[in-house]
C-alpha cells in the first residue's frame, strides 16, 4: 500500500474522471469495459509468538535458512542494486535476534545506496532494557535528533510508536569511532512500533518491535504503509 498525498490523489482522481468523460462521449454506442488491475495479496509471515503481513513490494530474507544463497540470488536477479546495498556476507553477519528481516523492492524507492528495511524482533523486557541502552549509546554517537514517542495500539495489543533521525554513515567504524558524518550526508529516520503482549507462547512480560529504517525524505510518504503493517500484527496467546 503506497502512501499518496492529498494533492496527488486529487490530481489522479481528476485525470481519471476526465478520461471517463472522454470515453463516454466517444464510445457511447459501443461502451467497452476497461480492465482493472487485480490487487496483489499481502505476504503472510508467521512466527511462534506473532504473525503479520507485508505488502507485495516487500521481500523477506530468512537469515536462518540453509538456502540463503539461493534466496539472495533471486533478489539480486530481481533488482541488481540489492547486491550493492546488502552484500551476502553482510547479511550472514547480521546480528542475531531478528525474527523477520525484510526490504522494500517497490520501483522508484530503491537505489544502490539504500533500500528501506524492516526488522522485527521479540524480546523480554530485561533484554529490551539492555538493547535500549545500546541504542541510546549509538544514537548519541550518530548525532540523533527529533525523538518522538506516542502511545497507541499496535495490532491487537497496547504499544507505542517511536521515531528518531540520524545522519547516514557507511560503516560501523565511523559510528563507534565518533567520526562526524560526511558533509551533506543524508538523514535516516528510524520508526519503531512496539507491542506489549502477554501470552502463553510469548516470554511474558515482553515485547515485539517492528523497526523501519528509511531515508528521512521518504519517511512521511511511508507512514500509512508502515502503520498498515503494524495494524496487522497479531500477538499470539
């Protein structure tokens, strides 16, 4: 589901109505039905403690699969830019703890330098506190700004939305060594939807975190899509 501004939506609607009017005037004697595109289904994602669904433009990478190389080959065949952004060895070294790792392959949203990423993880509150301390430390090193926190429903449970922005740096060494970002470095926005379930199949008390990382300039256009994904989160009892 792509986010469309009100101005774009109004322009699109006007063009559609104009097209229909021309067709009605020209082909009144023999009206012809115009075929419409069939919406593609969302991709279901099922894990022991939760389920969710992703729009058809998202691609999931199963880091624990023995067939990771074949998955990766299919993705790079679909979009060669993915090999530049996420080398296979880099994915193999991705930190443990991600229940779902997905990338947006929508045309016009990708480039060799960046793909929007979704990381879904489930944690106990104890481990969440440790990881939050790490995140706070990295945010400070990255020069993060524009923190926001909003309480809200996330799927079928209580939760919150958090957002922060920071300059893009190309390597972990740049961050850990406290090097300033390159002049004119683009901003990234990290938006998380955190759900707090308590069920038999979940290490209660705990949480499920959906973290989206995109270019800050694209984030507002993504907001409705991200919220739609978060709304479909189902924490299992």
